[in-house]
C-alpha cells in the first residue's frame, strides 16, 4: 500500500513499474497539469483527478463521482499497465489524490498498487531525479475491470445504514468543516447525522509520511469502539480525501471498510436529506 522513495528510485526504470503523478488542487483544476509540466518524477504519467479519476457529473452525484470502471481500466491500459504491473501514485499533499488512484485501482481488481510515502515533497527533499520531459508512450497494457461492489456505498446505503445503526460513517474533512463552522467548497455546511470525524491529516507525520500502523490502529479502534471495520463507510467532501482514511485503516490492518463516493457534495444535492452541525 505504501512505498518509500528509496525503493521507488531503485525500480523507476523497470518496465513493469508505472508511476502516476496525481497532483491537483480542488480550487484550481489546472494546477495538476501545470506543475506536472514544470517537473515530475522521471517516467511518471499525469493522472488528472477531474477526468481520469472521476466520472461524469450530473449535479446530483457529487463533485468527483465514480468513473466508469471500464474507462478507468482503459486509462491505465493506455499507459502500459497490466495486472502484473506495480503501480505507484504520488501527489504533494499527503496522499489525498494518490490514495484516490490507489483505491480506484483496487476497486477494479488490481492489487499491485501503492502510494509513494511522503510524496513529491519528500522525493524532492532527498534530491531524487525529476524531469520536465513527457515520458514516451508504452506499449498498451491490458487491464480487465472487475469492480468490487462491496467497496462502494450509495446515498441510499448511507441513509439506511445510519437509520438502522448498521453503518458507521467517518468524515475525513477538517473539524471546522465537519462542525459546519466554515464551508469553503460546498453550498451547505455541516455533516451527515451520527457521522464521526477523523481529519485525514491526522494519519500523517510532519513530513507527510504515514504514521506507524500500531499508532493508527489504536486511534481508529478508540474512535470506532464496537464498530467493525466492515461496518465503516468513509466520506469527505467528494470521495477523495476519504481515501486517505481508507488507506490508513488498511495500513493499520483494519480491512474491509467502504467508500461513500458521492460524499457530502452528493448528500446535500437533495435538501430533504438531514444535516447536522456542531
């Protein structure tokens, strides 16, 4: 799930390793392509969050809906990925976008996929090689999408699960957004009633590497209490930063939780859905 920069540097030239640059900015959708042109890991391909890692928006399915599984598989295939390829994703903000690619790859059935621990900042700080050259196209790979429905929860699932106490929703947004004190992105402030708050940055050290599995496990277990990992549904504003909490739980050995892809931005698309604050 995580790979350190030394291991990646040693394998960067291998044909069976493919690296994706997932840098992005929710407030500036052109930033990812811009910083990629300015410099990226040698051989890395750009993975646009708004297109390759998201589906078509309808106005009712959130800001980053689930992409079509076959379309996402085709994106990977076009960059030489096969089911035997080691995929590595990175960003520059603690993995929130790279974890989205990690989760999507697992969702369609791939297992050899990891997030670069510490991402771009650590890679640069260690003096590792970068490039401004777009890598040459690879021979087309082959990925057959086998989406796992157990990894995804819909709004209907969340409504039912919270109503009958069969699901525990964990919100990855910053505490002030969760409480409804500020809302810089979506039109309504607050959170899903009964949801717990685990800010995705709580999983990270100061250098943006992931904290130790034992530490994460203790904190998640203390927060979840009697809830089992397979009862946990992760959400955030749009199903992106929630993937960091998913990654952290998996890293801690707490496997089987799911993602509410539409998240808060889909929840508030219908004003009849309840909103909690505080």
